[in-house]
C-alpha cells in the first residue's frame, strides 16, 4: 500500500471516528422515522406531598406536578423539587440537586445520586437524619414498589462520620424506632 | 477408712466451696470503652474555637476520671486514643471486640448556641429482621454483629436516658436506632451520645453527670 492510499485510509478512519463520537454525544441525530411520540396519557399531573422533618416539627407541602411515565425520571423531578423547597425553607444550607436516579429490574431498589451532601458539615446527626427521612417519606408516599434507597454522592456511597451508607436505607426509615 | 473419707471431703470440698464464694475467681470489673469521636487526622465539626475531636477527647477523659473507681476495682474505663494519635480505619471496633468489653460508648459533640447542653442517644440499627446469637465459630458480617447484643444495647440506652432525665442541667433526647456509623462493627452492648455545647459549656459538670449515669447502668 503506497503512502497516498495510507493517507486516504487514515483520513477516512479519522472522519469515521469523529462522526461516531458526534453521534454518541448527540451532536448528530438520525431521525429514521421509527420513533413514536409518547401518548398523552403517559404523562400525568398529580398532587405530590412533600414531607419535611426538623427537630422541632414535621410538616408537609402539596404541589401539583407534571410527572413522567418512567418512575426514575419522575423521582428525579420530584426529589429535585423537594430539594428546592428544602432550600427555600433553609433545611439544606446550599443548592443541591439529584444528579441521577436509577431503579433495579424489580423497581424495589432506588439509587439516588446527589451532586453534594444535602447537609452542612457542622450539622448534628439528627438534622442529617431528618433530611433523609423527609426524602424517604416523600418517596414512600408516591406508592411505588420501592423498598430501599441507596444514597450516593457523585455516584459513590456517601461518606459521613456519623451516618452509615454502606447499605441501603429502608423506605420506612428509622422514625418508628424513636 | 473413716479418716480417708474426711480427708477426701476436706480436700475436695474446700476448693469447691471457695470457688463458689469467689475466693479464687474475683469478680471481673465492668469494662467500659469510651470512643472519643475523630482523631488527629479527622478533626470533625467546629465547636466555637475547637474541633470536635479535641472536645470529645477532653470530655471522654473527664468521664473516665469520674468513672474509674479508686476504692474498688468494680469499674474500669478505657478511652480509645490519646492526643495527637491517628487511628486506622475500624481500629476502635477491632480493639473493643478483642478486649471483650461490657459496654461501648461513642462520644460525639456539635456546636449549639443554647445555654443548656443536650445529649442525644443513638444506637446502631439497620432494622434487620433477624436474631443473631454468639457462637464459638461463626462468621458474622461487620454490619450485623450489633444484633448479638441488641437487646442489651437497648436496655442500657434506656436506663442511661432515664438517669440523665433526672438531671436539671441537661436536655435528653433519644435513644434513636439508626445506622449510627461510630457504632458499626461493635459486638458488645453499645450506644452513642452526641452532646451539644459551646465554649461556655461546663465540661466537668457534664462529664460528672454522664459518668454517674454510666456507673448506674454498669452496676
């Protein structure tokens, strides 16, 4: 193979790889006509109850939300809204978002990944616990089949000195032990 | 024959009687293990001008001083570290399990501007619906070993709270059962306390009350 053919083959391979990366990053999208629009009944509006606990009181807030047909995306919307309300109520010290949610095949295990821990570094254990209890109660109230929740930060188990996250937390939380 | 009979009775009966009266087996002191949160590397939360690790160590050492009984050897208290010491991961748990202690207490602290200090009591639980017993040869996972003495932990935590409630100088909360990290992997009865305070908090008085409570549940 002479040099000219080698150069042509290299350029073609490079362009092919560039095209492949662009397709993966969704810079180029193909519309093959095989996609179906999501039926209107799959998206619903629902009254969602958000639970909040503080060492002094427990309260709820109800809001109308447009939900997705998929449970993991629904949970992402709901939990991000929970965090927004918690920030307004000053229950969390800074803006925290749920980066990702994932469910196992049976829809019983939920993996919840935050971008940072949703409590202050100086917070007492009870405050940290109550933040998580609010999240657990809100998820439980949705009526999904979730039985346990893994709390993660940047897709890794949270490392906290006072609370252990090596295992999943049960959806019922630990308030019944109080 | 008669003489041999009485000699046999004397030689056999005396040590058996003495053993039952504990002449040869003195009562083992109640061994309390205090874990002061943090170490020289993990300083913890900020409490006014100090770190949690130094406040907890000072509190634990003061509790130890009040707890240890100089008149008799019925109570013994160990603190997990000394100032400036760095602990390996799970060193406290390994040390406590090897010593076969009677009670493990984790001491933690956080800042609160309130004048009256509060003590929140925690014990470890993942709400595991199983019962574990301690057998000579067994493999018990690190995060479920607490089940062996779960009932003792609950009982002692409740007794401790009952005593602390009698003090007018403290607010008491708990005991709460949740995955309290300092207590993971502890085989003996264990509970943790989280004390709120600031630079005006009288640590000696607080330690004295806590030590009294611990002695009551130790006996």
